[in-house]
C-alpha cells in the first residue's frame, strides 16, 4: 500500500503545483488589468513593480488554491480512470476512499496551512499592497507635454510648445506662464524660440533650458499710504531678453513613495484573528455607548420643557396617565387644538430628525461589526473550501474518466464560477445586514457540500452518473411505460 499511496501522491502533486501557478498567473493578470490605468505612465522602478506583483500574488491565493485543488483532483483521477488504472485498483479490492486516503490527508494539511496563511500572511500582504497602490495613485504621470496644448502637470506653471522633436528632445516656440505670484497669476510670461526640458535623475527637479527668448514681468506695486484712492496701485513692467537661460523648478509627486502603513492598519482585512476579536469587542462597546447616549439625549429632548428631577418627571408621567388626554384636548377651542397639533407634529419631527442623525453613527458601527465578523469567518471558509473542492473534483474525475486540460478545465471553471457567484452574493447579503453574517459567509460551502457528498457516494458505488447510455436506457423505459399506458387506455 505504501507504493500505491506514493504513486497516487506523485500523480496528484504535479498537477496541483502546475494548476496553482497557472491560476495565480491568470488572477494576477486580472489584477493588473484592473489597475492598469494607475500604473501606466508613472515611471515606476522595476523593484516597485516586482514588489507589487509579489503582494498581489499573495492576495489571490484564497481564490487560486481551491481552484487548483479542484482542477488537480479532476485531472489526477480522470487520468487514472482514462488509463484504466483506477479500474485495476478497484478490481484488486481497493475501494475509492482507500485510494483517496493519502490525498485526503494532504488536503487536510493544505487546509491547515491555508488557515495559517489567511490568519498570518494575508493581512500583512493586504496592508503592504494597499500601501503600495495608494502611493502609486498619488504619484503623478511622467512629463508628457503635448504640442499646441498648455501642460498643467507642474505646480504653478503652464507650459505650451508648438512643436516637439522626438529625436533631439528639443521644443520649439515655448511659452511659459509663472503662477507663483497669487496676486498676479498671469503677470510673468516667458517666450523662447526653442528649449530643452529634462527631469533630474531623482525626479525632484525640472531642468528647463531656453534659447533666444524674452521674459515679461508685470508686478502691481502698492502706493504709500496717503495717496489718492484712484492711485492706490501702480504697475511695474520689466522685460528681459536672453540668449540662453537655465531654470530649475522643484517637482513634487513625480517620484514614487510608499504611503504610511499606519493609515490602513484599521481596516478589517489587515488584521489577524486575535486583532479582529479584540477590535470587535471594542467596536461593540462603542456602539453600546452610542445607543445609551441616544437614549439619554432622547429623554432630555422629550422632557426639555420640564425642569423637575427624574423622579418628579416619572411622577408626573404616572399622574398624567390618570387624566383622559382626549377629553382634555376636546375641551380646547379650535385655534388652541390647531396649535397643539402643530406643536406636537413639529416636536415629533424635530425629535425624529435628531434620532435619525445620531442613528447614522450607530449604523456605521454596525457596518464595522459586520465587516469584522465577515473577516473572522473568512479565515475558516478558505480551508473548508479546499476540502469541499477536493471531494468534488476527485470523485467527479473518477466518474468522467477524462484527464488532461480539456474536460477537467471546463468542469472546474463551471463549479468555481458557481462557488464564486454564491460566495459573492452571500458576502453582499452579510455586509448589508440582510442576512446574518455566518449565513452569508457559509452559504457557498453549505450549497456545495451536499454536491461533494453526493459525488463521493456515487463514485464509491460505481454509479454511471455521466454515462449517456444509462440515461438513454431510462428514457426508453419511460417511453415504453408511457406507450403501454396510452395503448391500454385506448384499448
């Protein structure tokens, strides 16, 4: 049996590793496609891109691992069935559960490692990835000045060129507006016949070399106090001609810098199980404080016109219950009744508005509680999904008896899409509070678990689940039964 188990183990680990990295590659490409607009044109260094891809790869492991287990199990047992090796093993008296035993143990170990990964590695990877993505979004695009259009990418400057020479990197007919003087934003203009624009290697300064130009500067100079009102200001004009001029402009935001990770540590996806439970207790305490504060403020608003103590208020309420409010209201004249009704409606609306404003904070705390609870359950759903997908893939591969990357890939994608849709729907219901959190997070597992049990039972009993001849036989029996019933009635 050791040789058999070793043979099954070797047949399974190869497809598992291959399909895992294939699934990761596809999911990482999907990630890059999603954020391609934030990455293009930023001049990011290779080390930054590699770090981004590394943490993105870690983030997609919860999706790639169950898919790889499903596909590898399908391929392994499909190959065994296609080559009649599985039939030979069953003929020797070895049952399917016994054949699957080493892979079941391996899947349990993988499930344990998946939980450790979700609890310890994935929160750190999410934090690093969010920090890098935020820094990339804050990084400006590289200088790309278009011909005939004012370029606003440099702070306090507007640059326009009529022609660019891509080979020599020369600019023709350059116009630059200097807006650093907020009091006179368009007072400083530089015109040049040609120029050259370069960015320093550290991307902190812009080196602008201009040739054969003129600089116009108009500044508004205040007159000394005591002058006439219509001459409160006067203008100073200055014109400078130059053959060559070099300007150094400080740049900000063109170089990449990772955002501070402390900005995102409060997110639910950046915490392990211990941190989630600790913060969940804190959030619940904050919610209780908010609710008690709302109750106290509501009581104060309701009794705002009463200056008595709490005991006197309660006594007043008890005494008011013995008075018939309807008879007291009917004793008023029509104008007094209208005034009482309007005051009551206005007071109720004001009270409701105050409570609604304060309840928004309670709803925010409820959302935070649900998100933390979802993340706690997500630590375990990944491990359980690995087991479920194995017990779907292995017996299904033994039933269809097709190996390779053809039919197993189609079936794997079908089951994974169903799992993903159900999991997304359940997560949305849990996040919005439509369902309980545990119901939404475990919905996909509850739906697919009976499928795995059913397929395992059918495979262990050698049922012809996907044999077309068996279905044709059932259809013929139904047809014969139907014709027999119809002919008997006619006769």
